[in-house]
């Protein structure tokens, strides 16, 4: 399974929209979209950590 798909799967399982996740992670909706499309190599480690924390998972579960 692709990393982007894993992130989307976790988000949807928690009943969250991309906007909900962006607000919780204190980032833009564009960053969430980019991460879900597999653009995690262009996102900072801090951003990845914030998104993972907002999803209540470790960054490794999504981005490893």
C-alpha cells in the first residue's frame, strides 16, 4: 500500500475530512492533499509529525 493511501485510509477511518485534518495539524489543506498524493518527500519532518499527531499515529505508520 502506498504511503499516501495509508494516510487517507487512517483519516477516513477516523471520520475526518481533509479540512478537519488540516485544522488539527495547523497546516493548509494543500499540504494534506499533497501528502495524500504521495508528495511527502517535499514536506518537512515537522509537518509530517504534526499530521501524524493529529491522526493519533506515529509518523512511521504513515511515512516510513
